[in-house]
């Protein structure tokens, strides 16, 4: 389901460094290494950002922005250094920026970047697994990052210190604080969302008309200047960000060869459109679409059809029909 390539790589950027001897060099060689690294790192990067932001969707949005930033800075990258830590640092910084913009835990953010106490002993391990991943949302950003990177992603203290721009002593201190808080409060509070009746109504109409391929009816639900974001594995190649009216969005779905349908549902309590794909004799959740309303009209659509991994780290994916929770 290709989209207009608003964010595609300028051909000149690659063409100008094409080799004459058949071997990649210059920017092209660096870009090919970048693609290989992103392919391997993508799920881990999303998982980390999802846990840092507390949302599988905002985590993916952060990854998209981080990869675009990395691409723009690729010509400045030191080829003698590994790409993975560099990409992780960019994504980490984007997460911190998002948390600051969100205004959540501002005092905690300020405190986390303040003076650091060096702990004299190695911090005790709290354990690993999805339980820890979800518990960390109660922690300030720096402690959250350190616990995730150490106890979930198994980074060394030195690697964590470089990534979060701290010292080994500072990382140990953050780990001890974070693990102590988690041990004292083992059960995270379940986030409750107040249902928006208007969003619920529009979601059901959107799904009904989408499944009926009623594109004109869908457009009646959408404002004339609505924005569309279509995410992808490599946003510099096929992602789309622009006006819905400038995109072949609906016709691309109509041409999609894989059997699909839409359903109203929730991902970690957020009302969304669930993209279902046919699997054997049943329909299974594949990815999701987020809708944003301005009044009673849709003014923004974010489609994750090309990023099916977004549902993986979710605590729950629930269809609001008679189908059971996944």
C-alpha cells in the first residue's frame, strides 16, 4: 500500500556518490549500512520508545522522527563507530523531548539531570520481562531509561551511561532508585480512560464505511484540510505526511492484495481502528489506525498498516465487537 513519497530520499543524495567500480562508497555505503542496522534494530527501538513514552503508538511516532533525524545527520556520522548506539541515543533524546513537551513529570526530569550520587556497590537486579517493562512508567524518565536499558535490554553500565549522557556512578544511582521504587510498588495503577461518545460514534461510522468501501461516505466524516500520516519501516523511503486530499490513501487500500477489514477496538485502553487480516479461518489484529477529532469531524489520521509490530508490546488489544480480547 504505497503512499506518495513526501519524505523520500532525494535521488541526488545517493546518485552523487555512486561508485564507478561497482562497490558502494561515500554516502551510499553509509546509507546501506544504515538500512541494514535499522532492519535489525527496528523492533527493539520501538519497544524501548513505547516503554519510555507509555504508548505503543507514540513510541512508533518517536522512532519515525528519530530515524528521519538520523538520516538527515547521516553525512556527519563517524563511520568508525557503530550505528546502533547512535540511533538509540537519538531515539532516547526524542523520548525525553516528548515527555518534556507533554508536561508530565517536569520536576522529575529536572531532578534526573541534576547532581548524581555515586553508589559504592553494584545495584541489585530487579528481574526482567514484560512486568518490569510496564512497571517503569511510574518512574521519572532517567530512572525509567536506566532500568529498561539494564534489566530489559541488557546494556552494560558503560553503554547506558553513554546513551543517557551520564556517568557509570550516575547510572548505578538511577538504577538503585528506580529498582527500589519498583520493589516498593510492584503493581502499576491501571490507567482508566473516559470514553468520548463522539469519538466512539465516529469510529463506528468510519469502520462501517471503510469496510463497505464507501469512500465518499468516509470523506463526509473528514474535514477538508485533514492531515494524514502513514508510517513505515523506513520513513525516509515510503512514509507519507501531508494533506489527506493529496494522498491516494483510500484507493491504495482498495488495491491492497491481502484480505483486510477494519474493526473498532482499543489498544491499551485507547479507542482506535484495528486493522484485521485474514489468518486461516479467522480475522486477527494486524495493526491500527488512530483518529483525531476536531469537533465532530476527523482532522488527523495516523495509519500504522506498514508497522504491524506496534501491537506487539501492547498490554491488550481488544475488539469492541463480540470478538474476544487478543
